[in-house]
């Protein structure tokens, strides 16, 4: 069974809501929307909502939540690298690929990032292209820019 909750995002954020979906044991997704969601919360979605609220209020940087398993070992290794990227710091697909053993895997890193359904918690928004420019983000580039600016002042 899936559970859901919804956080109202700050007014300056490009989206109105962060939709939180969980199973009985872990966060499954956090995606942005502009539509009110019928919620069916559980303890996990409730805790996630509290931690995201603290993040938006600049009271929390490191999340402590159970997350769904990645689709593959490679995706898991990419997500671990993303989680190691400090708040307020950016990285690139190529740097992550190098950290994983081969700069030639940058496109595969991009695929793993694009498959990330747990926005903010697994901080894909901190990844830039090789020219250190914003590119691809499921929530849109305006949300990515907002999150990076928000994290500069932590």
C-alpha cells in the first residue's frame, strides 16, 4: 500500500507543493506539483514532511529518512555520491563518474540522476553539466536554480 502527504512549498519556490509518497517502510518519491493532493499519510510521510519543512526553513541539511532501494547497484552508487555532495556545493556528471571509476560513465550518471524520484533528499539539483551550467531537472530549471540559491545561505 502507498501513502501520501503534501507539503506547501515556500511562495518564492516555482511549485506550490511537494508530493510525498511512501510505502510501509520507505520514501518512494518526492515530486513537485501545483495540484492539491488527497493525502493518506503514515509516519514516514509525516516525518518526511517535517524534515522538508525544516529544510525550506534552513533548519535542516541532512535528512534521516528510509528511502526505497535504487533500481540497480550503479544507480545506488550514483545516489550515494549525490548524498555525499555537501549542501551549498555543486558537482558535475563527469566528477561523479570519475569518483565511480570512469569519467566515460558521465552519461550513465545522467541517466541515474534523471531516474531519481526523490527530489531534494537525493540532491540531484546539485549536479551541473561539464560547463558548470544548469541542465536537466525533473522539477524544471527554475526549481533547480531556486534550490541552489537557497542552499548557498545555509
